[in-house]
C-alpha cells in the first residue's frame, strides 16, 4: 500500500518507520525544511527495537518519495495520514489541500491528539465525509493503539474501512461511537494527570512519588490488562460485581474527593522541576531507547500469553 504522510515531525516520522518496516511505500511532505533528518533519527532509533519483532527497515530510503507538495504526495496514495502541528490553521491547510487532490474514495485521517473530527472535516471543501481522526501513540512504530473517531456525519462504512486499514497496518484500532474532546485514551490519561498534578500541588507527594506509584504499582498490571478487566480479576469468583458491591461506596468517596487543579505557571514550574530532579544525571536518549527495548519485551511477552486479549 502507498501512504501519503503530511507533516513529518516525530509522529509523521514514526508513521513512516512503522509502515516502511511492514513493506509499505510512503510519500512524505512537510513544508518545513530538515524533516528528513527527523526521519533519519527516528529510523536509526527504531531499528534496534524492531529487530526482535522480526521487522526490518532494509533499504527504506528507496521506498520514500520526497514530495514537493501535498498534491504530489497524494498522487497514487491509498491512504492519507495528516500529522501536522496541533494547530488548527496548519492542519486545516494540509487537509484542504489533500481533499482537493486525492481521489474521493481515499480516506484522509488526522493524527490529531484532541481536535474534533467535525472541525477537521470543515476544512475539506469537496469530501468532508472522508476526513476522520486516526490518533496513534508515541512511539508510533511500537505502540499498537490507534483511536478512530469520526464526525457525527461520518458514514459508518468509512469508520469500518479505517478500522480494517489500521489492522492491515499492524495496529490495534478502537472506534469511538461519537466525537468527544480528547477522544478515549487521552481523556483517561488526563484523569490520571489531573489527580497527580493535584497531589503535587497540595504538597502531599513528589513527582517521583507519582511516577513510582504508577510504574511500580497498577501500571504493571495495566500493561497487560486494562483497569476494568483488572478490577474484574481482583474480585475473585464474584468478579467485577463483587468489587463494585463491596468497594463501590469508598470508590465513590475517592472519586468525589479528587482534586481540580489549575495548571498555573507556578504548578507547571513545580512539575518540571520535579521531573528534572527525578531524572537528574540520566541520559534521556538512552532512557528513550531503554523504554523502547522494554516495550518490545512486553509486546513479545503479550504475544505468548494466550488468555491476554
């Protein structure tokens, strides 16, 4: 399959590596100079991580078309993935140009992390019904999840085609039944960040305490099963029904007591100082590579666990 990638920052480069490692061709366009260096950097980092998964970038440069415009990128493309900056003007310009040039049957998906699909589709003068959100997670070449979100007017058939295509790309898509700010996973993350920021703001814990609590606690289980499935297992024979019956009232009290912090400059500075203190002396590039190596080991392990969905 030939995929047009519009916007070649870290996410666009991640998509390129993911697709190239699976034998697809990509046509890349970015109005900013220097994007090829970003792609080179991401590809170099990814190669070591992809090898244990049985994936090889090989002669990937020969399968990259450096497009001179959006119209050039979408010529002959079977799929368009927009990855521009999270600014409405930038994304609208890319989507409008792709909509004007791509055949009507080609879906235009945006990697946006929070913009409503209806707002993105408004930029498409000719075929707004084929504009959707296909939100991946970084690093794109390792994290399987893609959130597929359509506008209220998006045909169900378009969303199902998108789900099938992302599966063909080696992704694990989820389809939202309606658009909502932040979609699914970012809303769940925001709920966790909200309370984490609140606890730090109140001086109850440090940033390192928060990260330790998740990475050495529930995060280990969440990497294998989601939070609700884990609750079900913790209920023994009675499952989730037992958990909710016995722990539902205190859980409601905890939820009612959650904080509502304002991300002021002062709180932002405290969070930044906290994470810098947590990671002081560590090589961030090496840390990212070790994160990728750990993700690969986890993905391989999950493949061997037959009952893990």
